């Protein structure tokens, strides 16, 4: 697998509690010993992937590293920072996702010392009842305090939001003004997807009355149109505070786009390490991968998870399509110069006002961003 891969994603599948809307690969209540064992396995996985990742400075540093989860800060990340140190330089973007309750001065200092320079905090909602119902475990005031502390250490910081959770209404939130003072450099705003494996799905489908500790959120799901309105509202709000949309769900101040995500959307290769991680290296697609070390297997660490490493080789045609189509998600757009057979269909979307065209580059319009999934589905 390729030496020239410049992007690395590492997944940490540990959480403080399981959020009601979440069907991601993550678990709450994993013991400290198992978390340590997981980090040890990651640490042993990294060096063999990179030819001289042996403590000497790597000749070709990584462009981006992203620690996602789950909650990476539930692990002691220092052994990983040590092994990654030869692979980073001043130009490496190193992002870590943080849960507000993991934010302490000590943690932030450890991240900074480890070379991290970008933080994404999972805020999700401004509404305390909704946060309680989601089982996030903090209030808006606590999240605000956590973010202000993050900003003392990391200028390049932003938040993740969920749009369309039952009982939430961004358009009517009295706390938007406070959010606008946080100095956000980035925001990801995802519409709620009712995942079958999530607790919310079960509550909504069965009409089960949630336990009192989950608060008093009405469990009426929003319609697609209502969610679309909320997304439009948020998009407008973010643009007013200087965050421009650069991808379907992502907004940033100028120059603060997430380079890691941009690399994957722009068709670059990336390693994905750990349980729940996906990677793309040439024609290889990896899942739950642990690098080249055959002795490291997640099934040995968490046999109960049953997540075996998978490496699949896709066809060149699939590879080309996948990389190309991803580019349409971004504000940079899709250059149809090398896929003339799509031009007729792309022109039709342009006539419908969903795409704008400049020479042979097609970009989503505001309306196009809203229905992007159906455009992508038609191209696939
Ligand atoms: S949303 Fe994040 S913190 Fe919550 S359970 Fe899922 S992975 Fe864990």
C-alpha cells in the first residue's frame, strides 16, 4: 500500500454514554485497560505503515491527521503522539474531536504538546432539554465554558451541530446570539438521520415513554421540509457570522476549511486506522484496518465487537467515479473535462438551477446543496 498517502484518520470508538441518535461504531463503559490496549495496538500499527516511521524524521510528513470518534480524549493519547511525531511538521493539520465534558486545561495542554492544532467540539444543540434527551450529559452553559477554554489553546476550533432533533428549533433559539460570540472558525451542521440501530429510532417507532431523566422533549419527528427549513436557517445564520459553506454540511471562516475532509472529498488517498475506520489507498478500500501488522487484530482486543479488518479492491471505473463524485459535494465543484458522458446530465441539473457551470466545472447552488444526495445518486 502506497508510500505517498498523506492523510491519516484514526477512530476511537469509546464514549461516555451512548447518545440517543447515534448508530456509529462506538461503545460506552469500556474499561481503562481495554482503552489502553486499543491505543497500544494503534501505536504498534502506525510505524510499519510509514517506511521510516522509526523515530527518525519522516522525509514526507503527513498533510493531515484526524482523530475522530467516539471521544478520543477518553484515551491517553501520548503514546500515539510520540509515534506520530516524526510524521508531522508545521504544515500538518492535526484535528481532534472533543466532547465538552472532556475539555480540561490538562487535556488541552496534552493535545497541544502532541502537535494538535485544530479542535472540533460536539455541541449538537443549544437547548438543554434536547441535550438531556440526546444523553449528551452537559448543559449549554457547560458547553460554552468548555469551548471558551478550547479557544484559549486552539484558535482553529469549531463545533458540530445536529439539525432536526425532535423538540429542537434553531430558528427560535434565544441562544444563537451567544453562539455567534464564540469565535467559531468552523461548523458542521448535519441533519438528523433516524438510524435503525439508534435508541431514538426505537423510542420514535414504538412510542415508548422515555424515562424521566431524559427530560420532556416531544417525540414528534420533523418532516423533510421542516428539516430543510431549519438547515436553510442555520446556513443563513452561519453566513452572517462569517462562516461560508464549502461542503454540503460544512461551513468555515475563510482559510479554515477542514483540510482533512477536503482531501478525502477531493479524491486523495487516506489511511483509516482502528475499529470503525474507513480508508482509501489506490484501488483498496479498507475498513476496521490495523495497518500491515497481521498480528494486530481488533478481534483479539474486542472479540465481542466482531469487527474484522476488511480490505477490498474496487475496479478502476468505480474508483474514478467515487473520487469524482465526491468533488461535487464541495464548493470547488466537479470538473467534467475527463468525464464527458456526464455532461448531458450535469447540464440538465444546471438548467433546473441545482448546479452552476463555469466552463466544464459544475458547482452546487444553494438549492443544489439541499438536494445533493439525489443528484449524486443519479450520477452513480
Ligand atoms: S454521537 Fe459521538 S459521543 Fe455520542 S455515542 Fe455517538 S460517537 Fe459517542
